[in-house]
């Protein structure tokens, strides 16, 4: 694991974007949580919506590979920030070069993805990581698009979810407010859900059904 993390962090962009990572001690930060959840739940399918340079899909991909059960990551990102995700062969080479051959990238928005056969045939989803466009409305759409496809023990994770702030992600002339927290606050009012904030890095919130699944 240490060797894989050291290789991962040779790509400096994988130390960015608020997951509380640190290269000096090979610390995945919140990535330890992502890795552990995938190892504990052992899902056949993880969905990741949005990632600047792939930190989250890579960590989930590593966890699913270590499970040795054939789990796959569906990674949805339309590459609106820059062109990084636009060349399918380069994307595949990038992920495989970092030890992840179980990530399938869809260069589209969630709105476009839900119209595809890939969405219709997705099957049960164990983990959904929501980190795309950070408006309240988009966070809601991303969550509701997969809500009914989640397994009984499934967990949705929202990144950048603990504060409202202004983002320059799309350039200084395209400022917008991160308002994922506003949608998360509405989920906290539901008695059918458990909602838990972790205010580290840029913050992540875990959401799952309050009713525990029946033990096997």
C-alpha cells in the first residue's frame, strides 16, 4: 500500500482538491475513509461524479481491486474544467499507469449519463461519491439519480459539503458558489436518513438510510 501511495503522490495534482492528503507520511487523508468504506462494503459498483485529476476514483479503484471481487468504478466527468478527461485512450492510460484498470470514464454530465444504456444496466450501487458541479440543484440531481439504485447498506458521500464558499474552479470570470451544504442540510431534516459531516480538508458528508438492513 505504501508503494502505491508514494507512486500516486508523484502526481502532485493528486495532493490537491481538499481531501486532506499529505505526501510526507503517505497520508491519504479522507482517502483512507473512501478506501475503508469500499473494503468494508465490498460493492460491485461504485459511482464517482466529478474529479479534478482522479484521486477519488483511483482510491476506490484500488480498494475494489484489493477486494479481489471484480468491483468496478463508474466515473462521470464531462471535463468542463479543462481538457484532461477528453481523450479516452489517454484517460485509460493514466488510470492504468496508477494501477487502476477497473475504472470506466464517461465524459458527460449526470443528466446525460442517466439517458444512456450504461445507466439503465448499472445494477446495484454500493457507494456514490458526489463531487461534480457544486450547486445545490446539481447536488440534488446527482443524489436523486442514484438514490433508488443504492444497495440497502449503501452510502452516498458529498464532497465540499460543510461550508458555502466561492469557487474559481472554472476561471476568474466564472465564479460561482459551492452550495452543496444547502442540499445536505435538507437531507438532515429527513428522519429516514443518517447524515454525518466530517469537516476535514474541504469536508465530506456521509448519507445512508437510517433503517439498518436485515442481517444475512
